[in-house]
């Protein structure tokens, strides 16, 4: 399957056109490609949180 590469060029800001463009792109991806993209973004966000010091250290919860 040959996927065309697209660039959205607008003369002025149009949120609806941007959203349609993003949804069309996501519809063109296979399920596996979307999962890979989601996993990559999750790893990226986690590493960024660790780098900025927002990740909590491992905690041991004691039940009473």
C-alpha cells in the first residue's frame, strides 16, 4: 500500500480543517501502525516525565 505524504497548508488558522487532516491521516494507518505510534509516544512521555522529575519513585503500600 503506497501512502502519500501530505502537508496541511492553511492561509489562516482553521481548527476543523486541522482536525479533519489528522483524522484522515490516522484512518490511513493500519492498526499495528497506530499501536506502534501509541507505544512510542507513551515511552517518549515517560522518559520526559522522568527527565523533568515528575515520576514518583516506587512505593511499597502496607495493608493494615
